[in-house]
C-alpha cells in the first residue's frame, strides 16, 4: 500500500519513495534545552512520533535523528542568569525532556546528537563552504554564509529574492521572517559568551544555530536523506538556511521530503505567558491529566491544521479512552460459545486505518476506522449476544483485542491492562435495580423507565444482559 506525504518543498502531496527500499532516514528538529518544553513543542514531537509509527506500520525500518540544541543564544543567556555552567544548565533540561517523552509515550529516536558534541563536524563543514566560496570571514571575525552565492535560496519558504536587500548580515541565531540576509556560520567570541568558546581556524568562538543541524544530519543520515520535519516556524529561516549551506557544501539535494506541522493555540488564542494560557506538560499533569489523555488531544488534529488545545478536549479524551478501556474489560470476560462474523469487520477496519495513516497521516480518517471497530463490535455483541460480552466466543474476543493493539502501535493511548473498578452498592440502590428488573419482566415499561431514571439521578446506570443486569457508577 503506497504512502503519501504533503511535501512543503513542492507544496503538494507526493507518493513517498525512500532512497533505500524499506528504510527511511529522517531528521527532527529537537528542543533547545534552556527550559521545560511546552505543549506547543510537544504538538510537533507528537506529530513526528505519529510519522515514525506510521512508517513502521507500513513496514519501513526507521532511523530517526533528533538533535538537542545545547549551545545557542538562549542557552548561554539563561545559564549566565542563574550562574551555572552551560553543561550543567542544559543537562537538567535534557533530563526533563526525556522524562516528558516517556510521559507522552513518544518512541525514542535512534540518535539524539547534542550540538556541543559535534563542534568538530561543524567546523569541517564551514571549512568546505569557505573553500568553495560560499562563506566568508567578515570584519567582526565571524564567518557568514553568502546567500547571493546560492541562487536557489528561498525555494522552501517561497521567498522572492529579487526584492530582497543584499549585503546585510545577521549574527543572531533567530531573526525575523523578513530579514533575508547572510547568516552566521561561526560566531567570533565576545565577552557576552562568558566561558562558552571553542578553537577554530577563524579564532575562538562558537557555531551558529543553523550549521548545527546540517552537520549532525549529514553525520548520521548522509548528504541526502528522506525526510526532514519541524514546525512551520522552523521553515524560515532555519530550514531555508540548512538547505543553502548543505547543498552548497555537498553539491546535491539535501532532503527529499519536507514535512511541517502547524501551530498549537490554546482556547482559540496564541499561547503566551501574558495571556495565562502557556502550559508545560508538567503543569498539565499537575492538573490531573494523564500522559495518554494529553497525547490523545495532541494527536487528534491533522498535523497541517492548527490545533486548538482546551481543557474540555482533555476531559473528552478521558471519556473516550475510558469507553475503550471498558470494552476491553468486557472482552476479557468472553468465555461463551457465540461465534460472530468478526473477521470481515477486523479486515475492513485494518485496511481503512492503514490507508488513512498512509495518506499524509490522515488521523481523523484513521480514528474513524478505530471507532468503526468499536461500534461494529458493540453491534455484533448486541445482535448475537444480547449485549453480554461474556457470551462471546473467547477466540473472537482475542481477535478484537489483537486488532485494537495493532491500532495502538500507532496511537499508543489505549490501556489494555485496566482493571474493572469494584464499586460497593448500597442495599437501597440494589433494591431499586431489582425492582426495575422485575418491572421489565412484567412488561411494566413505565415503571421500569421511572426506576431507571431514579437510579440515574442517584449516580448509577443499569445495563441489561440476557442473564440479568449490572450496575455501574456514573463518573
């Protein structure tokens, strides 16, 4: 089954064809480790986790590289504020980041290169650019990339280079989207850097942010690789600069498929501390939400659409995931002899899910396949077992659970080990349920409905089966 992605470079959906059969190399722009990652960051990391899992679901072997930016303007600035060494300062946030990945069940990448461990590779790449005439050392002793030497500059972000100013230089790692200019590859040492410096052929200094990703991706994935991902805010200047310096140095295509995810907003507004809608993952966990519930919300909107994060969505996620857990509890009780036509339903929903997840990660359609299996199972049990899962053949129940686990290879939100909650029921509640059951047997539907409503008002729902009834506490 073919896989398709929307390639930002060409602005269209394309069939995915990796460089090597059944193997995919992709690079992910990871965190700048100067603080705890926020939910906007994790929207991108969940999208990349979905991409990774979807590729594996389609049978590909994946090599993912996610960088850790542990030297840049922000890490130096903030480490100095708290009077910590750069290494000690960033180490605490690296540790927190990996803890957060586990909370959200984001699969580990094959390689997590830290920028400070790859300075030699960055210097080597800059030397190549200098030798080929794409880079120059300016009067401030820093080394810059000359965008005038790369005619294709702007092809990712679709920038009209003819109307841009030439000869402007920028030495900051991040700059405004209208600042098309020569960018720093190596920053000459200044007192503001404190003790953060390395020796180079151009004097003491440190690398610019953009050169870091090019050097590390080349080391682990080669001069050309399959997929590069990130948020739309990385497209320019960061990814544009990566393309320019990489293709200038190597004389070949840098990346074949570029995938970018849209922003996360909160309650319909841009996330910001001033609005009080800025949240780290840890703050959401403190509010009582689980990693699976947050993952379900971050997963549920197509990656190229803005995701509106709300607490109501988290509450809905809790309700939805509980429905699946309740079904798994009931399926585990199956020991009867009722055989249902489950194979066709499983086959259809599996094909539906696989096709959807391979269609540019169409998560909405994929989830419709998951709900299709859920609703289809309920209907089969109601039609063939009078709603009693215990009457279902154990073999059929096991097939259903296996298919949900197959879906969970991509979703990883479903809980198959949840235990049925034992609720002690008062005698008067038990008596009302027995009276209702008797009213149903006597075909006194009005009285049965009245007693059902009274039970509901008191916090219980009654479920009928062919052998009687069950009471469940309403959350």
